[in-house]
C-alpha cells in the first residue's frame, strides 16, 4: 500500500472520506471515539516511595547497611549514622534523576500546538488542537505550530522548520505534488508533521495521523521503550560488591571458627561465653575493616569533581555515572550541523566571468558591485535590534558577506528601496525585486543555477553585457557542477533593465535577463574539529556522523575533516533500511557517515555498536534524537537543542561543539583512572590488615588490632586520602591509549597487581612490627601493629597516585590535597598516643619514641619498596 505522500491529494481525501468542506460533526464524534484525542497519553508513573525503596536493592548498599548495623552493635553510633546518611543521600539523588528523566515525555506534550484553524461543515473555526481527528482540513500561516501530521492540499510559498524531527536547521520548501519513491521524513515535502513550525507562506492540509500515531507520538513511544543503560562502573561495582560480601563472610567465619576451636580445645581457664562473644565481635570488626564503607561516597565525590572539570570544557553532566561512561567511549555518533560545523551558512566562493579574484580590493568593477547589490537587495533577511538573525540561513549568509566586505546592507537598502517584488516559491525557484540604481530601473533576480541558466539571454563578462553563447553556458554549467561536487550550495544572480518607473511584475518578466555570476556557500566545519577528529582516532575512538542532511553534503564534510578515510563508506537511511542485521554487522565499522536518517535508524545504529560490545555515545538536539539519546550508553544533548533532547541526555554540551566532547572524554578517562586509584588504595590497605590478622591467627599470636582500632583506621584512612587521589592530574598517556574493554573488571589493567603488591608490603611491615612488639608484651604488639598499619596506609597515598609514574615523577607537590590528607592522617594518629586516649586505643605507657620510630621506619620502608617495584615493572 502506498504512503500518503505517494498518492495524489484527491486520492488522500477519498481515502479519508472527506472533501474540502471538511468533516461533519457526526464524523468528528465517531472518529474521536475511534482514534482518541490528539495528544500523547500520560503513562502511569512509578510512585516516588517505590522508586526510593528500589534504590536499596543495590548490592553495595546492602553491604553498607550490614556494616552500619554491625557498627551500631559495636557502639560506634556516629560512624553508623554517617553511613546511613550517605545511603540516604545516594537514594534521594537516584530518585531525583529518575523523576527528571520522566520529564522527557512532559516536554513532548508541551510542544504540541494548543489551537488549530480547521474547516468543518464548510466553515472555518478555531478549535483546541487536541480535538483534531484524521480527515480534518487545517489551515496554516507563518508562525503557526503544526497541530498534527497531514498531507498538503495547498502550499503558497510554504516553508516549514522541521529541525525538531530531522535535526536540520534549514526550513523545508513544501509542495503538493505526489512523490514516486519511498523517502524519509526529511524528504516528504508534501507532508507536514506535528510540532514543526511554519516560517513562511500559507497552506492547507488534511490530517492523516494524530496523537501517538503521529511521528512525534511514535518518538514518545520509543523514549518509553528505549533502555536506560547502567554504566560499566555501576555494573562492575554491583558484581564486585556481591563477591566481596561473600569473600569477607567466609574469612570472618574461618577466623571465628579457628579462634573458638582453639579456645574449646585449650586447657586455659577462661569464661567461654565471654571469649566466644569477643571472638565474634572481633570477626565482625574484621568485616567492617575489610569493607570500604566510604567506597560509594568516594566514587560519587570523584565523579562530582569530574563534573566540575567537564563544566569548564562546556559539558554539563546531568547524571554522575556519565562521567565514567564517557571516559570508556569507543564510538561517538555525532550530528553534523552545529556540532562538527558552525551551523551558519557562509559564502565560500564566487564565480564572475573573467574576474580572477572577486572583491580582492575596495575598487570593484560593475560585475562585482552588481553581484553584491543583488545579493543584498533581492533578499528578505535582516538582523533585528537584539542582534538576532531573522530569515532564511542562505539569505543571512549574503548580508553577512556584505558586512564583511565593508558594505552596510542597511545603508544599501535605504539607498535603493524596493519598488516591486516577486517572492520566492519552490516551483519557480527564483525571487525578483525592482530598484532604482544609478538612475536606471533594474529588476534584480536570484535563484537556482539550473533555472537561471535556462532563462538568461545574456552574461556579464568583466562588466560588459554579452550574448549567453553555448561556450559561456557550458563554462557556467561546469562551474556549477564543480561546486555541487564539493557539496556547496549554489545561487545564481542576474539583472534586467525595465523601462517602466513603477512596474507591476509578473512571472513572465523573469526571462531574457543578464546573468551576473554564481555564489557558492556552505556550513563550514569548526576550525578545531580537524584536530579533535585526529585526537579521537588516536585515542581509539571512532567518530560517526549521523545527519539529516543529504548524502553528498555529509560525505564531502566527512572527508574534509578527516572523519572518512580510505575504505570508509556513507549510507543513507533508505539504504540502511534495506540492510539485514548481518549485512549491517559486517559493514558497521566501515560506515562513518549516515545521511537522511530517521529516529528508528539512529536507535538501530546505536544498538548495532552496542551488540559489538562497544560503549557508544550519541549527540542530538531535536525531538527525533531523544530515543537514541536514551538508548545510547551516554546521550549528549546540545545546549541549543529541544528540552526533550536535553531531558533524555546524560550530558549537555553548552557550546554544541564536537571538540568539547573529545576534551570531556579525556576528563572522563582521568576520572575513571582516579576512581581506580582510590579503589586500589582502599583495598591495598584493607588487604594489608587482613594479611596481618590471618598471619597472627595462623601463628596463634595475640590479635594485632582491637575492634576500635580497626574502626579508627577506617575513619582515618578510608576517606580523605582516597578523595585526594580523585583529583589527580591526567596520566601522560590518557588520550593515547585505546578505550578499555568493558568486559574487564575493576582490578584489570594492573590494578589488581598494584593492590596485591602494596597489600603484601603493608601486611609484611605490620607483621614485623607486631612481632617486635610481642617480644615486649601483647599490648606492645598491638600498639606497634596498629601504628605501623595506620602510618603505612597513610604513606601509601603517595605511590597510589599513579601506576606509571613514581611520586617524584608525578611531582610531590603537584597534588596539594594528597599532602593535606597525609598531614591530617598523621595528626589524627597523634590523638591516639595522647595521655587521655592511650587506654581507649590500648597503647601502653611504655610505647615511646623508639617504638614509634621502628613502626614509622617500617611504614616508610613499605612505601619506598612500592615505588621501587613500580620502577622495576616500568623498565620491563
């Protein structure tokens, strides 16, 4: 069955059972019952309380809750309250973000036109747009928002801005003739679509689809069904938290069983109930010590620091985990207009017969002056008092050209006022105006080169009027073809003397004129884009252009900026629709440009990359982009785009610039590196403590730490140093390495090795210190082990700053927060050796400067060995 745009307007009216007098009231009532109101239905929303409770299903949250309850049992009320507050804050943030996401559909509903001028029962009246039904005849004027999808019946100089659906800023010239082939929305020039804007002319259309059957309604449905993705880090932390919880539980059970077993089979005269309870509480304390309670909050803080850095790069993060996702991005699907290009038509070249370098000086000949006058006077665009550009982007480019050539377009228009005009329309592809210039009445004409070359009789050659010979016609056609191959938009200009002083123009006057020359223009690439495309490729990122523009234009831009290389191909939405999933999978990595695409195409492209296991980013500004923005691993909305696109995105570019995306990727990679550094720091310290405890249990030594000491160590070492590592500067190779494999775990890329080596070195230092202390007494052993652990974990902050550079190589004083965190760690430790606190922390009076020096020396030795191991590994 043919689409409405492929059939005549008479056949469409017949299919909808209506004539030009409009529907009768009984027909309206019946169709309203069948089709429903012309609006996007309000989906049932999940209650806020339910969203809040669902946040507690997260594995790490469960572990933290258990830890907080354990601390309450141990009497550490303040610490448990802090954990509860962190969990509560994370839950509130999650609920707020979910609620914001729901506003995408609300924004779509707000875009609907409130009223419509409709023909019913032979008379025109204004009704609420929600009451429209298929078959209604609707009238349009400039400035109207289109209230429903429909087939045009009349179109008088009608231009419609469909950017919210196609992503292209140029207004579309509309016609009423049927189209033969199947085409995408952007090429359905005899159709109009709900929520697009009439910018010029008048028209009448018959409604073919309303509500959720309209194109904008289909997009709403796709937004509903598009999957919101978990970030790689979220998936890894969730998986790791479950494994960590099980491992810690097993370790605690083993330690508890060993201690109880020894008590049971020993001959010592002890209170078994108290001894077993002490063993249980110690095992629980080990669990608290092993679980990095601050991990979630530290990750959140580091991500927040990353968002502040990205804001300086014109990237506003709406959802914190997007920072980390962007850093692991393998593919960036980017729009062309405004992101890779300036979104501003600019005249790039001229062709004036036998004029070598037009406008090269201030003394212009007749050809140059006439070309500029025609460009400015036969032109309806202008710049208002608020510096806002009003009119067609092509015409705005012409008045900017005049200003750049030091000729005020306003002064020119004041000097040569318009006496008559023939407005542009899509059938003629021409516009004409009449002015008195140098005491001559001239009709100035501009239009498409194909039409202008057919109607011209003369050509202006270096200021002289000549017959348009076959030779000159061929030269002009060849120049036009040359421009077209470069994907440049071309306009031809001409003039004609008129004898009448006050003429009344007709279409018949637009012939036998003098052709002045050609102008070529384009939306040029942003200057910095060339380097950013190259930088992205060096970083292992594949930029892919997805645009509503024509294939030739998109391909020309792609090759110019270095996005398309040898062997790469460009594909239209229509060609994509014909591809099977297998064919797309085979060609996917070679397709770097997609043109004239639909919203469904965009989602399919994103899913195809995701099925290859690649983290995919998608940029967009229109309503049509919203479903793909939500489907992508990270949706990037444009600051100048629609609210719908912004609400569906995880990140917003305030400057709409591809360059900012690449810079943000660098920040994202650094943020993830820093999160891994913080995680490695936390787990290396915890591993050191567990190694010392397990060794003591195996050797049947006294427990090296009390429950309170372990909790204090967590307080001192698990927050400030880890946060300080979160603000480290980028590693030297951050944008020279490929994106990490999303299948790799949190401890991949040398992190597990670093954790193991540093954990063992800390553990060995603590064991030696514990042994030395035990030679004096059990209490001294505990004091020595406690001091060495807290100091070695604090000093570990320096080697934890980089897996590649030593602390000296990275610059000892480059991160002032690390220096501050270490000093605070030492300061907090001194509290435990003050006279009033010694008994609380089980530090005997005999623990003096000599014992502290041994503990500090062992901690310092562990730090130095960490750096030595790093140097050896780097040399290998």
